[in-house]
C-alpha cells in the first residue's frame, strides 16, 4: 500500500470516527469531486467521486475539503443556519441568487480554515504549499460562482493555478 493509499485510509477512519459514512462512487457524472450531505435525520455522508484521471492526491484534497465542512458543522453545534440551508438548496436547483451565492462563498472560505488542522491530525504528507494552493483555487472557484453565477472552466482554473504558483514561488 502506497503513502497516498495509507493517507486515504486514515482520512476514511478519521471520517468514520466523526460519525460520517463515506460513500465512494466510480465514474460519477457529478460535477463535484466530492459532496458533504446531511439528511433530514442529521446523518452525514461524504460522497467521494473517482474517475480514471483523478490522482490520489486530488482525492485526498477533495476529502479534506469535505471533512472541513463537517468539522465546521461540528464546531457550530451540529446545526446549519436557515439562510445557509436555503442557499444550498437553491445551489442544488441552480436557482441561487447573488445573496445566496455570497453566503455559500463565505462558508466555503470559512470552512477552509479547518483543512490544515485535519491534515496535521491525520498526518498527511501533502506539502503546505499544495494545500495552500488548493484552498486558493477553491476560493477562486467559489468567488467566480458568487460574482458570475457560474463555476470557472478548467482552462481558467489552470491559468489561476499558474498565476498563484508564480506569485507564491511555489
């Protein structure tokens, strides 16, 4: 078992220790790499999507992203505000207005603060620069969503990554 496989296994155990059911799906048609799902009974699932070109590092970064949402949820007393629930429901149905998208952006940025904590607790060997870039990319993606009501295309994300690397000497 390689290092990244071991890290994925530790993330899975970490999630299970938090009471999260992790569901892995291959070749999903989902536009997301992963999803944090809360049902009506307050049961939490992480839906992790894999595809042929997905690296294990990307899967780990997606896992961290979703676990960060859960840690924020735990720190908020396992409740979601009514405005956030409404905004997320509108996002799913693609009817979110700018105020909804702004709230989603702010939650994404806020929840990102837990990623480094989780990475440290689980003992991940992903570089801090790679984690910082992933957080910055997510910030860019959700900022674009907030401002333009669309998620950026892959060429835009690649351009952002290149500029970020140049700016941060990464």
